[in-house]
C-alpha cells in the first residue's frame, strides 16, 4: 500500500481525524500492513501489548473467555481501532482479538509510535486528546450496557 493510500485511510479513522497532512504522513510511515485469515488470533488476553491496529478491510472480534465459552465484547469493522490501550499503559492485553472475517490491518508499533510522539509534542497533544475522547465514548457505552444489564436482572 502506497503512503498516500495509508494517509487517506488514517484520515478517516476517528482517532486520527483532524490531524494535519504532515502528521498523518508521519504516522503512516510507521504503519505496516498485515493480512489475516478467518479465525486467526491477532493477540490474546494477557499478552504484551506492542501494537495498535486499524482495520482496513474485514472484521475483528474482541472477546474474553468466560465460564462456559467466549463472550464477544465487540465486532469491529473497517476504520475501527483496537489494541490502543497498549499505547497508553504497559499492562497486558485485556481481551482477545480474533479475525471474524478475513481482514487487512495497519499495525502501529508501540515503541515507534511513542518515539514519534516524543519527538513531535504538538502531534502528541492532538493524538492523546483523541485517545481521551475515544476512551470516554467507550466508557459511556460500557456504563449504558451495565445499566441495561442491572435493570434486566442479568447483572447482580
């Protein structure tokens, strides 16, 4: 994939929307394209978080093992970001990521991304506020789900 196409794809991802063209180019240069077949485990809960992923094509299921099987937390499609918590903390992965439908991903290595943000403070400021907004939306969605479960009697 050419740099211009990577930049175009990244500009449509909520985490990177609003970044300048030069900022997107810096991030795009770090990204490596990966292709995965159906059922492939991209990462497992408890593993080291060393990359953030952007889905270009296909779908990825984020899940956790629970008594009696697997609980799907989300099924993500093109333009979605996952694995981002690895860039914020050093904790192990909090869930599994499996290919739900054959996919192409852009993978951003944690070390390279951190180096880029260290060298470009304005970019770091913009990206980190985007992270905060994205994580806030996810927290609100989780709160709504917990409220629903508590009222439906499934969570006590």
